[in-house]
C-alpha cells in the first residue's frame, strides 16, 4: 500500500515516529478493522482509527441517535436526532479522512450473524454495551482466531483488554458466566472517551507489531481517584470458546 503525497503530509507526525514511520503507516492503510458499536466507546475509538489512517473501517450499529447520547457520543450533532447512527458516524469519519473506506453495517450483532460480520477484518473492536453481544462477538473472534479489543465503562470507571484466544485468554476466560445485572448507571461523558481512545491505541499496536498489547492483562481506570491498575487475566484451559480457536 503506497501513500499519496497528501497522505504523506497528513500523517507527517506518524512518519516521524520510530514505532511507525512510512512502512508502519502503509500497514495502517492496508489494515481492516471492524468496530462493533458506534456509541460512547465506539465514537472516540472510530474517530482515532480514522484519523490514524486505517484503510478500511467497518461500523456495526443499528441504533438511532437520541438526545441523551450526545453527552458522550462525540461523532454526532443535535441535528441528527432520530437518524441512524452508523450512517452519521460514517459521514463524519469520511469528512475527517477521505482516504479511509468506511463500511456501514446498520445491524444488531447476534450469535447468528457475528461470524459473517467479522469475516474479512483483521482486528475487531468491541464497543458494545451488553453481555449477550460481548459473548457472541467473543465466540466468533475465538473461532476465527481474531483479536478482540474490548472496552467497558460504568459511572466514573472503565477498563480495557485485548482478548485473543490464539495468544492468551478470551473474554469468556475472563467472565465464564454472565454477571448479575448491576444497577443501571450511565457513564460520565469523558470516561468512554478515555477508554475508547486507548482501545484505538491497542489496535494500532496490534497492526504495527509494536509495544506490549494488553493480552492477558486488564487495564482499569478510576476516574474519581485518577488511578490506573493493571490486573492479570488467566487463560481457562476448559474454556469452550478457546477450544474453537484454530491452531
């Protein structure tokens, strides 16, 4: 994947980084990333991926924009209320970077369509907000041998990890069964911004082959204390999802 003159100017700051350079930027241009969810986490995540020059970006979201979304979902504007979110997000990302091919998938992810949705993508970003979708996406990623960069937020807290059955634990290793439903608690607007941006960074690291991705580690953020913690996540040898992973 060669870079045009305009792209060389656009990504000048990346090209100056030892961990990226021209060859790394060409890797980003060749990469295909699927973002499942275009809400609080998906908005900053997709925004930074598009800005970074990911060549092909898929957006899975079947929702319509509601007024309460605008407190944290930064891809949208008040004039878009009531309209499908995925199409609005795609328009915003194309305006930001016309070199990125954005595919709109206005669907709700389920166990029936998850495998087909992730097909053709290198890295999967989990920006969903419910356990059934997370487990369905994890099962599809494990069976396909794809890395799933997962994030979640609640209140003033959030966390992220890279679940990749080929190289470490998957999401079901981390949470074997669905936890008891907590009291509904919307996130403070800036928290999904922080977690979503870090998910984007983890995806760049995976594509570029640099740094130490959060495989087998969970990075937790407490916004009220301003503290970060990193916990180990162990692979479950009896995990049914991991058993489906190709060797």
